[in-house]
C-alpha cells in the first residue's frame, strides 16, 4: 500500500535526490536504479501476490554509539 501511495522508502529517496541538484548524474543514476527496483517490485507482486522478500523482510538496523 505504501508503494501505491508513493510513500515508500524508494519514493522518499527519489524526493531527496530531486531536492539535491548538486548530485548531478550520480542522482540520475540512483533514481533510475530506484525506478527499476519499483518496476521489479510491481512485477513480483503481480506474479506472487505479495511483496518481494527483500521488501517484506526488511528490518531497520539502527546503529547505536
């Protein structure tokens, strides 16, 4: 559902890249990678009816200092 509403981590990173024009071509390559991951994700859902394992099983690994 968060992907469909463009509030997943991939879309959020794309928004950040858009706000940092100094990234130049690096930002463009990163955005293309993210778009490709979203296309892969949609195809997986269409075939399997659930999120890709790397999405479904993702955990926040915050480091403590």
